[in-house]
C-alpha cells in the first residue's frame, strides 16, 4: 500500500499506536508499524500563512 495516513495522535497516545490504529481503520488490518524517521516540514503559503509540522514516517 502506498498511501498517506494523516491523523494526529489522541492526547497521551504514542505516534506508533496512532499510526497502527489509523492503518487498521483504513484497511481493516491490524499490522505492526515501525518508525523510519521524523522530519520537519515548513512552507510559506501565498496567502501569508505558514505550515510548520513535525511529521512521522512509519513502515509496516
């Protein structure tokens, strides 16, 4: 599956747990996930706003 699963963890929830939960909701499968890396994304938008995120990449 080559797909992005976007969702924030629930308060107090580990990011790996949130990724596994979201994968299960999207696919119906309960699969273990492994963190590959994190990265910071920042973009200045044309409307004057800024996106600034810490993103996590997992692999199953």
